[in-house]
C-alpha cells in the first residue's frame, strides 16, 4: 500500500479503523470485507430488480428504501476511509478513492 494511505496515527481509534478497513489479516478486517462484498452484491441486486417494470411497480417503496440504505452505508464507509488515512485528499484522488466515490 502506498505511503499516502498509511494510517492516521493521531488517535488510536483511527489506527484501529485503518486496520479494519484496509487490513484483511484480522478477524474484524475479514468481516468488514465480507460485509462490504455482501452490501455491494445486494445493492446490485436491488438495482437489477428496480429495472424490471413489474417488480418496480409492486415494490417501489421498498426498493427506494433499500437504495437509500445502501447509499448511506457506502457514504459512511467512504467517510470512514477518509478519516483513517494520513492523507485524505490523496486517497480521494486515487483510483480506489474515485471508485468509492462513484459507488455512492
């Protein structure tokens, strides 16, 4: 990982957050990765279901609610990533930072 994405060591919670978000060698890091993959997959399924007219007509409110839920989840995840890196602006401009922002 680039030195620009090293943890922001100002506070212990930021360092722990960095380990969870960017590390996959801990239980919490693996759990975070799995939950993120599940959320991404579920979000894609919701978008696919929303594209089917019959489903959208019957489940519009629920689909919109789920879309907002995932938007909020991905926004919080992006903000947490920015909070725990040493150089947030550099991360935001990186490939992964741009992908995260576009996912929102």
